[in-house]
C-alpha cells in the first residue's frame, strides 16, 4: 500500500511538473506575443504621429500661402479703389470742362448769329 501511494505521489509530482512547465512555456509565449503587439502598436503610433506632423506642416504652409494671397488681393483692391476714385475725379473735371466748352460755344454761336 505504501509503495503504491509513493508511486502515485511520484506520478502526480511528475504530472504537476509537466503542467507547470507547460504553463511556463505558455506564459513565455504570451509575454512574447504581448511584447510584439506593443512594439507594433508603438510603431503604428509613431507612423500616425509622423503623418499628423506632416499634415500639420503642409496645412501651415497652405494657410500661410492663403494669407499671402489674401493680403495681395486686399492690396490690389485698395489700389483699384484709388484708381476708381481718380478716374471719377477726372471724369468730373472733364464733364465740367465740356460744360464750359459747350457754354463758350453757345456764346460764340449767339454772337456769330447777331
């Protein structure tokens, strides 16, 4: 009986050791997989951050170009307004000169008819 119990105990100890070894192997495999997933996650996050940084840089360049274009257009509009005012003033002067010339012509025609 003692011999049988000792033999069963030894068999159980071997089984326990095998199960513990299998568990350790599985734990090592899971840790390795977790490490690989973490590495891939870090790489994906870095690529994502790099893409965001590049997109932000491009947007900043585009925004700056738009600001420059707006400034240029505002300057152009301002110069066009000044030109319009100048042309209106010249038109008014020409209209006044034309009126005066017509009046003078009218006076001349009146004196010629007399």
